[in-house]
C-alpha cells in the first residue's frame, strides 16, 4: 500500500452563471475594439465623413506693452554664476572657511599659540615692528616731534598781552600821600643834621687816632648814612615804606647787639692788658741784669711802669698807652 497525497475533488472554481465569456485580447499591433455603445469605425477603404463645421473664434486685440517703471536687472553672466558656485564649494570645506579669516598657515598660528603660552610673544613694540616694520616707529617719532615743535612755535609767536589798567592800579597803590611825604622829608632833614654834627667829630678822632671815640661814633655814623639812603629811595618811589620800618627795627636790634659786643670787647681788652703786664714783669726780672735793672729804676718811664704794674686792671687808658 503506498502513501501519497490524495487529490481533492472539485478543486476547480465554478463559473459564474448568467455572464458571457470574456473576449480574447487583441493581437499585438491591432487596434483595440470599440467600447460598448460607441459607433463602429469605418471599414478600411471607405472615404471619411466630412467634419462638422465649427465657427472660428474672433481674433483677440493685441495687448499694449506698458512702459516699465523700473528697468529690469540685466541677466547674470555665466562667469558670475560659476564664481558664486565655486565660492559656495569652497565655503563648504574647512580650508575655505579658514582662508576668509586669516592668510596665515596653520603652523604659524600654532607657533604663535605656543609662544603666548610660554610668554615669549614679545613687547607691543616688537609685535608692531614685525607687522608694520621699523619705519612706523620712525614715522611716529617724527610726527610727534613735529607736533611738539608746532606747539612751541605757537606759544613763542603768540602776542604778549599787557594789562595797562593793572599797572596803573599798582602805581596808585604804591604812591605816597602828602602827609607821609612831609614826614619822610622831615625825618630825612633830621638825619642829615645829625650826620653833619657827627661827621666832624669822627674825622677829628680818626686824625688823632682815638680808637675809643671812633668805636663809639662809627656805628651811629653808618646807621645814619644807611637810613638817609633808604629815606631818599622811599621818597623817590624806588623802595617801599615797609622796608623803612623793617630797617629801623633791624637797627634797634643791631644797636643792642653792638652794646653787648662793646662790653665784651672791653672785658677782653682788660684781660689782655693784665696778662701783658704780667709778661713784661716776668721778662724784666728774667732777662735784665742787676745793673740794667738799677738803670731802669732811675729812668723816667719807671714811674709809669710802677703805677701800671702795681694795678694793671685799674689803670686808665692814657697810662696804658704810655706803658706800651
């Protein structure tokens, strides 16, 4: 008994009842059959029926071209289109984008970054020299020197302004009134009278060699002469009145100092004379022989020596001068 597949009975699909069978398709190159309800085409060899006459449409009027308000742009040239296309192609790549920003190669940029990180970028002047050259520094220096010279020339050549009213006010302020001039002239007359009185005494003491009188008259004479000179300058307008007051106060201080110096000088001279008398006594007793001492004791000068040597501090000026 053999195994096998059983064929199913009645596997064919049943035909639909009531429908006519489908016509066979036309052969290749043959026209399609007409659709149902449409007239059949004419047989070959028969003349075609005349086409129905259709009325022709009326001719449309020609349009009037309006004047253009704005001239149209000229059509773009093919070269421009190609250049734009090339630029778009370059912008798509990394090198094209970088070429727009800088013309330096990448190695130079990386080297500059390394120098910045190491602090070896140099000063601002060095960077300007590398970029613009040393001529830029020279141009800047020359330009600044020219500007400075122009300013100096402008100040030097500028006109000098003199305020005349201000000078008049200063002269008015320095002018002396009538009462002050009268007082100054009276004071000048008093000083000149005092000078006429003292000057002959000073000349006489100078001719006689009287040092004590000269010492007393010299400060007064010098002060009077300085005061007369200053009074004449104030009256003539060559000096201020304040200088006269200051000089008078200075003269009072000088007189006080001169009195102190005079007293100290007298004390110093007395001390010197006492020491001098002691030295003379020592020399006479040390270097003179007995016969010379006896001869000196009988001379005319021994009386003066005896009076001064016994009391040198109490001796008078005349005795001291004779002792010398």
